[in-house]
C-alpha cells in the first residue's frame, strides 16, 4: 500500500494568483452581436434554466437521504454549473468593451476589417477580441501574430511577420 501512495499525485487547487492570471488573459473586446448573444443566454439561464434546475433540486431532495441520493447530487451539480455560467456572463458584460465596427481612422484597430495580399493571394480578416476568434471565417484576434502585426498599419503599407523559418510579408490593400 505504501508504494501506491508514493506514486499518487496530490490534487492541487488553483490559488488566487493562478485564477487572477487566467482572468487577465481574457480581453474584454466584444462585438455588439456577441454582447447581444451573451444577454440572451443570460436571460434564458436566469428565467428558464435556473428555475427548472432549482425545481429539480427540490424534487430530488424530497426523495430522502441526500448523502446517497444520486439524482439530488446531479441536480445540485447542474444548478451550480448554471449559476457559475450566469456569474461568468455577468462579469463579461460588466467589463465588456464594445467594438465599434468601421470606426477606424484609416489604421487597423480592433473592429477593423482588413484586406491583405500575400504570395499573390488575397485574404480578408476582421480584427476581434480573443473571445470571438475563428480563423476559418477570417476573424482573428488582435493578440494573434498577424493581428499584432496589422494593428496600427494603414492601407498600402507592408507588414512583416517573422516565423521560425522565414519572414512573411503582407501588403494591406484596404482597411474598413
């Protein structure tokens, strides 16, 4: 038995510092559409899902011994997840920085749509916050290597991104 205990990992809880660092990594730039989706999800959770989950907790609590009541434990877990999601959404909405589309002064900034050319190919990117990125649809984070290189640039300028094995030059065709 002693051998088994020596090889088992001790569970670690996240400390306050670790949690704070994880939260700082998320920026608060959100498009108006994302803000509306979060508001709709918040309303659905508060008005529909949380009351249903609370009713399920009450119903399963009436079944008797709570320590061995799997249905009760599952219902409580669901209610906790819903409450945590509500708190997360409220925190995001409270600190959200709305991205004004097309408000650039000719320079690339968060919210800009940029048309670039590289190696004879034309690509269109929308610069968004890190919570809304989807490179497959052309939505890139302002924190990504391409996003960082494009920020502050203007139409008809070239920006260079240094990769491990080569440099890639992007020519900015337009900034919307």
